[in-house]
C-alpha cells in the first residue's frame, strides 16, 4: 500500500480517478453502492457546486414534478435547505471526488441524457464548470451508465 501510494503520488484523501488503461477501476461511491472509497463521498453538496445552480434553473423554468425530483439526500447528513432543492432526473447516482488540488469533481451517472439534460450541462459550462460525459469513466454500471463529470474551473 505504501509503495503504491509512493508510485501514484497520492495524497491522503485524494480520489483515485478511473483509468482503465492503467488498471485503475475504483468502485462507485454513490449511495446505492454504499462503498467507502478514499477521497470520494456519496452525493453532491447542497449549497455549493452544481446542485444550487441546477435547482435555481429548475425553479426558473417552473418545471413540474414529472421532470424533476426533490433530492433530500444529496449531501450525507444534510436535511436542511436540501428539501427545497429541485434536481433534474439525470443527476442519478451522484457522488463527488476530491482532486489533488483540493477541488471537488461532481459526478452523476445516468442511464441516458436527453436534450433537457444537454441544456443543463451547457448552463453549467457557461457558469464556470468543466463538463465532460464519458462511458469509460462510469463506475456505477459500466457499459450502461454514463459518467457526467462536473468540475469547477476555480475554487467554489
Ligand atoms: Zn453506484
């Protein structure tokens, strides 16, 4: 373990990123999988990161219940303001990964992305986030889910 840490230059609390070519296939840390993964947490933050932005966007669009769900457990142990947060359904199997520079990368793994989801992602990209969608980084159900990675360009 120590040797592995030295080789990969991992700092404590930094998440191992998925890299199939290097044989790195870390487990999924989402609530459904309930695995403890170093440097990773299930859910997203409620008051920072993409969740408040998406909630405000949903509210502004006045979308109804069929298109969104109230997410009460995005952030473990937080049951305050989160009850009022409206989160689009593509935010499925959410988790977050601590990067080497201290930023959190927010990941959702939906089974599909529709046009509304693409518009949400464009909205995040226009508001200071790097957004990528990949199949090869999926952890929850590789081959079926897509890894939507949302990383703040600056500290947020
Ligand atoms: Zn999972």
